[in-house]
């Protein structure tokens, strides 16, 4: 493993971006999105004809952000738009027969959903509702019979960069609608919300995504949008990073749909004054605390149920909160280094979430055993599924039988280590260097360093429930200088040999107007 100084680290990170960074002006023309131009024309005519228009969003951050951008845009036309976000518990996902029961409209636009809504499209056709789908998920073999489908992942779509989120598709589409209606709305004003969606939906932070996130985070620092004012007051930092959004803001926004109803997050984004934005944000904070408690209790219960000899963990519990099973699955993946499926049982039926690691394609594993299921969907690393309670044991055995055909090396978690960083190199200059390659995220991961056989000098437990560890270490015996590692959600006990080998990232800690580097533990090896 290479030992790095700052100059070598700079060279290493520079190799990630061989071409020049894109400017906002070089974002590809939205008209390259298949069907987008015609759909914008059609919607413009519907507005001119005073037709009733309803928007159907989704309950995650991307879906709420897409909806918020649409709501704000239509407010500025101004034109009445009914915006509905399905409730995870009562309605299920996206535009569905359940949702259509309570919609009376002429035109439905979807954002961040709809590409698999075959049944809903049929009902719209029967009722004479024009359906325009805007989505970014992978299309199924048979597409819904909608008036227009806009999705960069359509095989015949010519848009040059397809790894964009639902909010980006909606934003690009609105850019075309603006032209059709000859409006003077500045599309840059939505970049604060758009950047949050891109980060929260784990889009690769390369190409146009990198540009949009950079510009969006800058806008967050001075936007007069009430929700943006509240976000920057809450973070209280001289500069907001993608990590601040990923760890501090996205979970709050997501907690609305997970615990109660995503409309709370939508009301926050679309609040017209800081007083109401603050009230919604406070409520999101409460829901996030509830989510953490529920997640912790469910994780503890799930651990009791784990069969450690299985290659794929499948656990189920009566009354486990449906909104947290995905996060619990991620916790089990981290703890056992195996794919995990966590199911919430409600009487005769169960539904839940799957998470994977390494090169194990959890979607394919589930698909091969789908005869046990009532529904499933997802991708390589994450999936959702439903089944009859009586089939849980048979499904667990079957998926583990299939998993035995997968080579052992596929189950090894990916952790890309940049190298060993001399602790003497960890200073404010290093923070500046790391900052120059932001935003970090998918496809531009924050550098992760290895600390090998470092001497543990002291351990302190932190937090109200003493569930986090502050570990003081010395990299080499001859050094006087020690550094402090922070291990969140981990109680670290003094090893017999007083040594630690772990991976960590370096982040900026701002406290009382003082900036210091902070070392955050990723993984403890020994």
C-alpha cells in the first residue's frame, strides 16, 4: 500500500478528471431527451386550454425535490397544479390504481416514477386522462401505454448522459416548457433543490452532475428560498458540502416519507416564508429522531434473528416499521458483510427491502426466486419485495441455495483505499486540497486512507447513549503527536495489544469558528 504525501494525493485525485470540467452552459439540450419536446408542447397547449393538471411524485428525496421544483415553477407561471405524493403505507409506490381513485383531472404528469406503471396507464386511457411520464429508472421490457414517456434510460433516447435523477429529468423538461410558454423564469433558481436530489439519490458526481451539484451548493449559501435559508442556518457552516447534504439533510427529508407522509418534506421545500419552513424542518427533525429510534430497535431485533451460516441474511419480524427496513438491511450488511433482506410482517403478508455488497447482484438473486414472491423490483445493490408470510422460510432457503453458486470473492465488500497517509500531513492545507476535488459522492468517492497497527492511547465513549467512540492513536511509536479518530455508532474497546488497523476519511470540523481536520472511521479491521 502506497504511503502518500499531499503532492502525491493531489496527483492521484487529478487523474479522476482527465477532461475539463463542464460549465452550466454546456449542459446538453433538453430537447435531446426523447419525447420531451413534444410533451412540453402538449403541456403548454393544455395550460393555454385551461385544463386540469395533476402531478404525481414519489416519497423519497428525489421524488419530493422533483415535485417541489414543479410546484414552484407552476406557481411562477402562475397556474394551478395539484401535486400528490403517494403515501408509502396506504398508496404504495408511484402512480398506481390506488392513487388514481382519488384523482379527477385532464392531464397527469409523473416525476421520478411511472416507467413501470402499466396498470395505471391502462386506467388513464379508459378514463380519458392524458398521461405524461417523466422518470429515470430502468424501463421494463413492456412500457406503459402513456401519451409521452421521458426517460434518459429508454434505449432509443439520444440524451448524452443518462445517469441523471428524477428531479433532473423534471427540471430539463420544465426548461422546454418555459420556452414553449415564452416565460422569463430563471431555471438556475432551482439548482439548490436539484443538487440535494442528485446527492440524495446517489447519482455519479461526474460530468453534468458534478457541475449542477457544485453550482447548487453555491446557490444554497445565498438563495432567498425559505427552505435554503433554514438549511444553511441549521448547518451553520462557511461552506456546505455534498456530505453535509448526504448525512445531515437527506435523512431528515427522507424521514417524512419513511415515518409519516412525504408531504411534510414537500411543505418544507415549498414554504413561502422562513417561519413555516422552520416549523416543517423542526417536525422533520422529530420524525428523523423517531426514525433513528425505530431503526435501532429493529436492528437489535433483527440481529437476534440472523442465521450467521447463511450466505444471504433473511430476517422478518411482526410489526417492524416498514419505513426503516431498508436502513436496517444496510446495517446488517455492514455488520455481517453479507447481503441482507429485512421483512416487515403484517398478518398474512410481508414486505421489505434488500441491500447488497461487493459484486453480488441482489436483484438477480431475488428474481431467480420470484416464484415465492407477490412483487419485487430494484437493481443490483438494492431491491424491494413482497411475499406471503408462510413463504418466508422457503424463500430464505431457496435464495441461500442460489447464493451458493456465486463465487466467494463476489461477497467481498468494495473498499477503495487511496493509500497510507502520514499523520503529519493531516492539517488545514490537506483540508484545502481535499476541498478542491469536491463534491464527493458516487463515482468521485472521498479518499479513504489506511491506518496500520497504530497505538491506541485512549478511548472515550460519546453521545447521549455512549454509542460513539473517540479513539486517540499514535501512528508510529517514535511520534509524540497523536490523532483522534471518531467512530460513529461503534463502541470500541481497548484491544489487548493496544493496536488498531482501520480505514478512515478526513473531513472538516467547524466549531466555535475554529476549523480542524476530523478523522472519521470507515471500517475497523483489527
